[in-house]
């Protein structure tokens, strides 16, 4: 699903500014990711929808000296309504649970694709939604910490 989305999206960071949506790579930086996930984090690769309604940043996190690591991703979408958010939860691939006291509403998703277990955290705040994904079985606690950082950056960008 992510691959199909990336094929559709264009590599145009300036597109995100057209709708006033902050770049996903600007909402979470490598230092913040490293503080939560450990390892060494690259600068991130940005992909933006041509209409400016979505930006995606993907980071590689190397967690050991032998090059083993994981992928972390932040997708930011606007406009995103409460109805859109409820629909997103309904189509989740894995089991979900509500995460309280995070944005206007939030849920975590744990899914398994093949042998890969991964965790997602979806957060809705105002007219924006974002999804944090880590392609590793870490649980939702690290994602919740990262989501609070993203929310702080969104609040700053809105001023």
C-alpha cells in the first residue's frame, strides 16, 4: 500500500507549502527520532503529493554496528475530517486500540504483513492527521512519544 502511494506521489517539497501543510521531514527530525529509537538516523527522504494535501518523510534508523536497523515514516495529511479519521480506523489492517490524551483523537494499529510485525499510530488534530509507522515490533509507547513531538511542531507551525 505504501509503495503504491509513493508511486502516485511526486518528489516536490514545494507542493506542501501550497496548502500550508508543513513538510513531514520538518515535523520530526533525526535527533528526535534518535532520542526515542536509538541508533543512527539519516536526514529523511521527503515525498509530497502534487496537490499539497500530503507529505511523507521516511528515515532509515541503523541500530547496530552491522547495519541492521529499521524504517520510520511520518505521513501528514490535510484536510482531514473526523469522518475521514473514523474511516481510516475502519480500514486498518491490524488490531487497533484508542490512545487517549493525544490530539483530538488517536489510535494505534499493530499489523503483520508476511513475517513483518509493525506498529502505526494515527493522530487527528484539527484539520490535520498524521501517521507514524515503525517497521519493527516496538509497541505504541515510542510512537506516542514521537507523536507528542509532532504535535508540538504542528502547534508552532500554526502560529
